């Protein structure tokens, strides 16, 4: 006799573009008003851009009560805060680009020049051994597929990222991409 388990399906409300834009606007306003530090603002913006549910966005903006501010702001003040937010976004982009150029380069072999899979981790048998405490023993693997490289996280503790986005399964990587294994970051380059 076999038994089957059925779990009730709960509706998940996906985030619309309008909801995401509204949340991003609340975060920009909170940073412009001084209610969020720069680091908190940047981190919440990153989380808002990858949020999949409305509840995730609500958590990011819960402490930013905009109802009290709206009635007292003049149009000039709103324009000034918008301008400050845009200038701040440009400076963050410049800072990231500057930091990206300083990253050590990770040389991508040509597909077909190495074995089927290049393993990445702290394990001594890894093809790319990274001896940092934030890197798991079997952290990720790089595999050639149809003439391009596919990076797959192997359930690492501290995660694998491609261009700042955490890899949930696998991602195609190219020359110039920024990849991270735990807190170790590299810029991919060709031979």
C-alpha cells in the first residue's frame, strides 16, 4: 500500500512592475530624507530588484512611513530629493565600476581544453582551489556547454554570484562577467 501526500497550494502574489517601482520610490525617498543610511539603501534596492513576492517588498519598506511626509512636502522639495536620489544612484554605479576593475582576473579556459567539468572549492582535488573560509569544499562547477561556460552552484553555504546576482541553479558566464564564490570575487577573462 502506498500513501501519497498532498499539500494545499497557497496563492502566491507575484510582484508587478508598478509595485516594484513604488517600493523603489519609497526607498529612494527614505534615503533622500536621511531615514536610510547609504549602505542600507543600496542593500534594500538590490533586494527589491530581485524580490518575487509583494510581501518581500512590504518588508523592505515597512519602516518608511511616507504618509506623514506627503502633506508637508512642497513640489520643489520633492524635485530636490529626486535629483539627490539620481545623483546618488550615479555615484553608486561609478563606485561599483571602479571596484569591478580592481578585481583579480580569473582566466577562462577555452571549451574543450579541460576535462568535462572544472570543480571550484576548498577541496584539494578541486580544479580551481580557493583556500578562503567563505568558500565551501565543493562550492561550484564550471562546465562547457554548446560553446559557452555554465557556472553551477553546488549548494554552497555562502553562495555563488554572477554580476552581483546570486546563482540559484546555473548561469551562463562570459568574458567580463564578475563572479563570486563566498566573499572571493573575480572578473572573468579570456586566454
